[in-house]
C-alpha cells in the first residue's frame, strides 16, 4: 500500500495498515513528517516549538488508540478534572469553569463551578447545540450572554477555528456530544508536552521504522494516472511508476493538493488561519498550563516549562499584521494575565494561513468520503467526511477509515 502524505492522517493510516500486516510505503513532500502538527527548532528562540499549540481532550478515542499503538510513552499534560481557567484581560477578573466527571452536568447547579454572572437558564443553549441537524449555529442559539461569551464561544472557536456564530451546528454538536455530552471525564484538556513531535509524530515514525517502513521525505506526489476504475500510475517526480494490480493508494494530502491531483474531486476550498506567538520565557510559578483569555487578541495562553505561547483562532484578520506589533500586543496580554511585569523576551510569530477548512455548513457539505470512484484509491485527511471539524482526532480517524477500506480490498 502506498500513502502520499505523512501528516497525522497518513501516519494513522500507515500504523493501521501495518497492524493488519500489510506492507506500506509512505512519503511526504516536506522535509519532516507531521504536516500541520509539527515541531522544530526555532533559531530566533533557540527552542523546540510547535507550529501551533494543539489542544485535544481526554475523551478523544482515536488520539488514545494512536498513541497506544505507537507506544507514545509520555502522557499528555493536563488537569485530572475538566477545569477551564479564564482571565478577562481588561477587567483582570479570573474564573474557573469546573465540570464534574460524570455525564449528569450537576456542575451547572453550583455557582462556584459555573461561569460567573450566569444563571441556570443561560445553560439551556447547550442542549440546543447538542441536537442533530445542520445549519449555522446562530440560527440555533443567540450568540450572546455570559455563558456564550465566557465559555461556549471560546471553546467552539478553538474546536472549529471559525467564528462560532457562522459555524456548522452539526460539527459543533459532534464535538460537544463526544466531550461535554459524555461528562467532565471526557472533556479534560490535554496538551502535548514538551512538543507535538514528542507526543504524536516521532513515536509513530519510530514505530514504523522499527517495522521496516521509513517515511520518505522530500517526495512530492505530482500526478496520478488512471486505468478504468483503478489508479495505475504514480509520478513522484521521476516519471510515471506503475501501481501493481493489488496495490492500493491512500491520498493523505491537504485538500488543495488532492483537488489538483484529482480534478473532479469536490473538497473544502475555504480556509481559516491560526496565529501563534511563542516567547522564550520561563512561566512564573503557579502559572496554569492553559488559560483562556477574554477581551484581548490572544485567546489561549499556554505555559510550557521553557516557553510561553499564545494562540489566536480564525485569525485571518491578523495574517498581514506586522509581526513585532503582534508580539508586543501578545506579550502585554501575557503580562496582564499572569500579573507580571517583564520586558519583551525573544519571540516568534507563526502564521498558518490555511490552518483548517472553514467549519461552516457550506464547507462541511463539500467533504468527500474516504472511498473514491477508483477502487484502489482512498482519501484521508482532516478535511474528509469524518463528521468532526479539522482536528487531530478527525485526522487520525480519517486515516483509520481509509486503512480499513484499503484493507478490505486486499486479496485474502
Ligand atoms: C496552527 C494550528 C493549530 C491547530 N490546533 C489544533 C488543536 O488545538 N487541536 C486539534 O485537534 N487540531 C488542531 N489543528 C489541526 C490539526 O493540526 C490538523 O487537523 C491535523 O494536523 C491535520 O492532519 P492531516 O494529516 O489531515 O493533514 P496535514 O497535516 O496537512 O498532512 C498532509 C501532509 O501531506 C503532505 N503533502 C502535501 N502535498 C503532498 C504531495 N503532493 N505529496 C506528498 N505529500 C504531500 C504535507 O507536507 C503534509 O505533511 C491545528 C492546526 C494548525 C495549523
């Protein structure tokens, strides 16, 4: 089986195929595996950083399966219970939303556990958001009030990377059903420590290598040839190479690459940016590993052992902004959030323009399934029809799905 693309979707497919005893070749056009979920040494900071802070939740099943399969030893970091700490940059007010572990959400009956200034009635929209059906979120709930502004909107913005009001209610419901709907035990925030590479990519690459499959790097799939209902040729830059009769191909590349390789493919074509600011600064003692920021530009502040890092989702408005201006603004917000007064340390701004597809109903409707009209070609990627927004969990599941379909075509 040949896999083009060694992001998490391609790696997940490769691991699932190997577990089924199938020989795999996997290659990526980039100089390293991991795709949009990668770590690297940043010379400006002289630190290993992630392209962007990635949050997963304790109840993400594919994350657990993948990490267990590849023997990722170091646990993801995060609290024992579903606690989300917030700070309002403007007022200085801080609060913690603290869910109980079980499915019955009795935490909303306890003023000390819920959003300050909220009453029970403010939580009713949560039930409406859990209901099935597609449409814009703002057609289902009014995007206002303390619970919306101080909990639901920040959480959905992080999960969907799209203005929550215009986002797909089906995608929001899928996220909420699998997390908040299953109770606090499934909703604990989890962060890759010390890096994404250590938590996801390196163990998978090593696991594959130990089983005879090295990820080919700097190898770009340039063209696909077809013969009737099957893929018969792959061109990696040195001319068309035949695909053996029983051989399958998994295309685990971003949607804009997939549509260029398969011209009649319909796929998401509207994207949202994510901007991250990284700072070479050891967080003060007691700084929470993750803090939601309200009323500033930065939305989440992460405290790593050797650095501070902030994230802005749906950040298209910042893509052309001056980097130093952004760094100074983020740093002022970090100082306000942590209650410190420190000069701007070494910094790096990472702008990912096409971080995820826009999680709108229109874009969600464009997502193809893993099967294609060619019997030996399968699609994987966070943009395929996983039912989830573009997330690590979705990417990993898409790889599992493509592998399952590919395995089913193998001669017994
Ligand atoms: C800044 C940022 C923050 C994020 N935050 C979160 C978060 O908090 N939580 C979360 O769950 N998700 C988050 N995500 C989303 C998550 O990173 C993605 O959903 C996931 O990594 C997608 O994996 P993928 O394998 O589907 O795609 P990709 O990672 O894009 O992998 C595709 C691979 O294909 C390769 N490729 C491209 N063209 C070719 C070609 N022609 N031939 C061979 N290879 C090719 C690319 O180099 C790439 O490695 C974030 C994303 C970004 C960018």
